[in-house]
């Protein structure tokens, strides 16, 4: 009964399926297939077995916001179903809908966000976000004459990937060191960054250095835009969970033997940008304010989310 769910969960756990979007769609597809093939005899049995399947799937990557959202989007209508067939159909249909909409999310974000870019604009981006770059490339493809500053994004220097991608698309792009952000902000008309996670109160968790861009943009009166799929909204934060900021090895910052004995290295992967510095969150469902994140999560995941909070 749980073969597909267990198999998919194993591939996610073993990193054979990677990336926020891919693991979310894989989890949703497995839940949909489980519902379609379910052979139990009652609605209550189905709900019980569905919860088991849900637990197996979420156990593969307990901290992955996208996976949780993909699975929850599938099961959100089960408690309101009046029959077994209605419940099974709701899970299967919701799974297909999630896979379809999430697959096209970046494309939708690009179309929506490009409208916020004007001819002659100078833009700034950070790290390597497919959603943010989609907007920039779309605006360029529309014939808008734009220039882009892209941060180097230490220590992994993902900015090199960004400038390569934008250059290949024909965009006029300049690579800058991270500490030059404030120096170029006065020449900039808009900042576009991606997201790792967005909390229920609209805070942004993203690549280290993002909050500095937001502060500099706020000081200069430059619009700061977050470009993200809604499956990166974290429902766990609705119930008080705090997003853990991962720290990585100091070897990413300095080679062994170059740091004096006793000197520590702090190498966080992400930082937190307060909602008050975010002008707009550009999603596949449209442009929203940080204060609307909570409502979007409840609408997308269903009111039944409250019945599952003890399992978060």
C-alpha cells in the first residue's frame, strides 16, 4: 500500500531527488498516486492511512518547507470530504494541481515581475535565484534596456553563475564584490532577490548578505522585491517554530592554516530580512505584501492545517 510513498521518500532522503521544487512535486505526486490506488474500505481508514503516508513522506526531509507544503496541499480537503471516493479524488486532484502550478511558478513570476521593470532601469540582484533572474531575463526579452549589478555572493560565489546566465541572455551585467552594495545602490532603481524561506509574518530567510541589501535599499529609497514560489512560505512558523540558520565549515572562508590559533570563523548560510524592509513579494499567485503571507498560506494549504499542527 505504501510502496510508492516509501520509494519516493527514500529517493528524497538519499538526495536522488533534489531541489525545493523537485522534492515538493515528487512528494505531491506520490501522495496523489497513493490516493488513486487506495483500496481501503472506509473514509476513516483512508484518513488514518493517509496520515501514515504523510508522515513517511515528511520524514524524508523534516526541515524542507517545500516538501511540507506540497504534501499539505494534497491532503488539505480530506477532513471536509463526505465519502471515501470524495476524499480520494480530492487528494489526487490537488496533487495534480500542485505539480502543474509549481512547475510553471517561475514562468508566472517572470511575467508578473517583469512589469515592475521599466526601460532604462538599473537593477541589483544577489546570489543565484531562478525566480529573480527569470524576471530580469523576461524584462530584457521584452526589449527593455536594463543594466544589472550582481553580487559575488561569498563564500561560494554563486554570483559567477548569475553573471554567466545573464550575459548569455544578452543582459548588460556587472559583477560587484559584496561590500560594494551600498556604493552602487544610489545608481539602482530596484533590487530583486530570491528566497529560501518566507515566514508567516513576512520575514525573508535568504542567502547571507540579503539583509544588507535590504537595509541599503531602504536607506536609498530603492524598491526591494522578493521573488519566490509560494511553496517556500513556511507554515511551521505559524505555530512558533523558528527557522534555524545553518552554519557551514570555516574552510569555506579561509584555507586551513591561514587563521591564527584561537580565532573563530562565523560562516552562516542565510540571514533574516525583516518584513518592514520588503516592498513586495512577487509570487506565481501575484504580487503580495509581507503582511499577506499568512492569508496566502491558509488559503493554499486549507483550514485543516490546524488539525495537523501537532505533527509539525
